[in-house]
C-alpha cells in the first residue's frame, strides 16, 4: 500500500452482557462514561480514525449484544471482521469462560486470519477479582491474542488495546499484500515499515450509528 493511503478495518466487540463493552467503546471514542449505560440489544458501531506514521487507520468498531438470546446473530456481524476485542469482567468468572467460547466460534467461522485482543475490564474493582490474571494471560497467549487490563470507568488501558489491535491488523494487511506481490513476481520494496507508533488524530467527529440506519 502506498504511503499516505488509508487502512480500513472492521473490529467487533464480543462478550457477555454487562461486562462493559459499550462503556469501553463510548469512553474510547467519545471520552464519555455513564455508570448506568444501557445494554446493547442488537448491534451498533462507532468510527475511530488513527494516524499510523504518514498513513491513516479507520476503525469501524461494532458493539454486539451479549445476551444469549442474541447469540445466533453474532456471525452476521463478525464474519467479515478484521479484528475482535473480546471483553470479560474480572469479577465474573463465567464471563471469562464465555470469552473462551467466543474464541472457538470465531476460529470456526472466521478462521485464523482475524486479529484477536482480550480485555479484562473493570480493574477498578480489583478487590472483587474472580479471574486470575495469569490464567487469562496464558489463555490469550495460547490463542494468539494480546491481553489487556481495562477500566472504562477510570479510562485505563483503552488506548492501549485498540492501538495494539490496529498495529497488528496493519501488519497483517501488509504481510498479505507483500505475499500477493511476491506471488505476482514483484518485490515488496517500498512497503512502509510497521515499526511506528499509533497516535489519535485530533478533531475527528464521531457519531454512533445503529446497524439498521
């Protein structure tokens, strides 16, 4: 991809209801937090633009419903996703078990090309922790996912998790493009380096949209 081009990626947020997926997304994109955030009942998305050196990264982050009755709708939203952020509540062991199920389902439907990140949310409730951090890190490493600790309430770890996802998705996209060029008998000279830091672009207007709009 030529320098100055924009990468576009679709990222899905997955996890049980009430683990804080919507709060993470709203805090990350809009800088807002509501203790009484309403659970997502279908799916919606927000856009976030990043700058990757001289290139732009455009993330469309889909917030999916975590309730079991909406589980069958999941593949509609993540079948064409480039990345997934799987969220569990560190005070809820069952929510971590569900993340393990989501990973298996993603691998089955999407394959191994999708980039994964796993976030243990609500670290502001550390004293109530029910999921051992070592267990979560070991599982993440085993499935090729990065592991992060977050708090939407305290605004901790959110930039890190999305930056990690974006960095890995760009790297994978470039590797795929290089492989395609080699298949065509061309060299990959001129492909930009991935060893750059992601920074958030200023003054980007964000708007939450429903999936039906």
